[in-house]
C-alpha cells in the first residue's frame, strides 16, 4: 500500500463512524487516496484565493470557498 498524509487507521475509523461494520483495507486505501487528492486540490485553490486577496496566509474562508469550487468540478 502506498503511504500518504492520512493514516489508514484514521480512514478506517471515519468509515466505521459512518456506520460500516467492517471495512476492507482496499476500501480504506481508496478513500485515503481520494481524500488526499481532494485536499490537495482544495489547498491549491485556497492558496490561489488567499494570494488573489493579497495574503500569504490561507484562512478558513478560503477553504470554504475553495471546497465549493472544487466539488463543483
């Protein structure tokens, strides 16, 4: 399995918290991959929004706006 920023154990817990009784390692790995890709896209968009606003600091409002834009794609 490929390593990432999110731990597989944390992703297992998220899926179980959503109601799954059992979670396959392949399912947790796939969700980890998707979440990391989504987070990277949101982070890049948020950085661009902060930069456009003349800031170097990404704020919560940048994340909120970025996620709306990224999810729409």
